[in-house]
């Protein structure tokens, strides 16, 4: 007769803290959706946990009308920023992982140091630089800022991923006559999908959720959705139901990315994208 496995021995108890953490992180989403579907008269701190009397879709329509230009601005900013920073990180990671050159052991730590520089410490020189190159106020300034700030993490990710590629594969391509660009383009780039998934999802969500660079570097007509959402509050009366509906609309793209691409993100992590 098989012995009965105890509750703690079966590790089923691990699901309990995971369930509690899931509820903890989903509570703000619940309040956001519940408030977004309420009428203005129903919004109150005493009844914020209560379900709405009806589904007031007009809140989402009003929020969409206000945020639509800013959501479009955000897409025009995050897509090129994620793509450009991913390809630059891929090239940097390939060179640093497979092509040893004098100073490589110094350049790589200096690149990683960029991840630990706070945004606030470089705002003034960043604004002055954008003014000098005539990019201040527009979306290109945000693209450049996120590309530069994304290079350290994308370089680290690709360098560690390319370090797991067998050296024999690189040497065989060199014997066949491939140069440095040929090795990258024909050998490593086609098998870099897991690393690209990781860094592009990371860069997309990081740039989408950014507020500090957006509010400092752009003019009102080029505001991304995070800045516009902050400015939805009125001077005297705040329509919390419309603002919560706008918050949900602003969060939908990143939710979609993680819902449909989250498994590929985890596969990329497990396949070596962040090993080393």
C-alpha cells in the first residue's frame, strides 16, 4: 500500500503563497475595472469595493477620445525604440561574446554601469543634448533616450545568450570564409529569436510605462499616454471613473503582450538569454 504523501511533502503548499500574491497584484486591476464601469455618482471611497449598478461603457469611450492621440504617439515611440535597441544590443553582445579585442573587458563593465545610472541624475544634460541636436519636444527624443538607456540590458542579454553558442559553430563558419558580419548575419541572427523575444518585450514595456523621460522631453502635442493619463485629472473635480477607464486602456497593450507572448518570454529566459 502506497504511503500517503503529506501536504508539506508534496509541495502543494507552494500554491498558497502564489495564490495570495496573485490576488494581491490583481486587486488594483479589480478596483480599476470596477470604478471604470461605474457612473460618476457611484464613485465613492465608502463603496469602492462594490460592483457597479451597470456597465457604463461611456467612460471608456470618453477616455479613448481623450487618450487616442497619445496612445498613437506611444506606439510610434516604443516600436522603433524596442527594435533599434534590440538590434544594437544584439550586435554589441555578439562582438563582446565572440570577438575578443583589446579593451573588451573594460567596455563591457562600462556598458553595464549604464543600467545603474538613475534617470533623474542625467535629466539636465539630456535635455541640453536634445536641444543641441534639435530633437527636444518630439518623439525622436524619446526614441533616442530609450535606445541609449536600453543598450546596457540588451547587450547583457545577448552577450550571455551568444556565450552559450558552441564555439565550433563559429569556427566552422570562419573556415567556410564568413567574416565577422557574415557570422552574425547568417549564423547567429537566425537562432537569436529567444533573446530577441526577451529584450523586445522588456524594452516595449519599459518604454511604454515610462513617465519621467516623456514628461521632460516632449511637448504636449507629442505626449505619450502616461503623461496624458496623468493630466486627465481636472482642476477641481476629478472624474475617477473616466480616469480609471483611461488607466485600463493605457495598460491594455502591455497586458496583451504578456498574455500572448509571456510563454515565449519565459522560454527565452530558460533557453539561455539571461544565463551567465
